């Protein structure tokens, strides 16, 4: 009888040990806007017409190149929708949907509009349903 009690305690301990990290993991953020710990990257829902649903995530960071075609506005912006490749942009105004910005630490996830972003200490990686996306931060931009 004692042997079964020891095995039962070991089994319960193993299950609790396996579940504990999941229980302590932070939930996926659904905030409208976020920035990483170093505030070097900001991402959020891109502004849209009031009569249209939101369709893209917009991110800003130093190191994002300007688009190849000429235009006005500042470089340093990239948008990503649920499908398709990221598009670098020039913007001349604040183009994020208004809202409180959440500060997300290393290891946190953010998800809106079919785009998921993983936050590291100084970089952010975002990807969509087509597995296209980008890594930004540290003055760099890499699209995939």
C-alpha cells in the first residue's frame, strides 16, 4: 500500500511541475498599442476609416528602411496584415489607433488582426498567417 502512495505522490508532483510554468506564463496581450521594455519598438493597430474594419498592424522603429518609391513623410514604419508580405512605409502623422500603450517585457506575445508579435529585450518579431513578417529593433530591419 505504501508503494502506491509514493507513486501517487510522485505522479501528482510531476503533473504539478509540468503545469506550473504554464500557469505562471503571462497571457497574450490584446492591447491596441504596445512598446518593448527599451521603447525602441512600438506596434499597434493601424488607423483606418471609421466605416471600415481595422486591417493592418503598424510598427515603428529606428532602422526600418524607406520604401523604394519616392514620397513624403518619415521612414521607419512597416505594416503587416493577416496575409501578405510586410510593407515599409513613409508616414507624416501618427497613424496608430488611439489607445493606451502597454509595456511588454521580454518573452511576451501580442496578437491583433491575425498578426502575432514576440517581444525580446530590444527587438520584436511579428508574423502573419502566411508566415511572412519581420524582425525590428537595434537599428535593424529584416523581412521574411
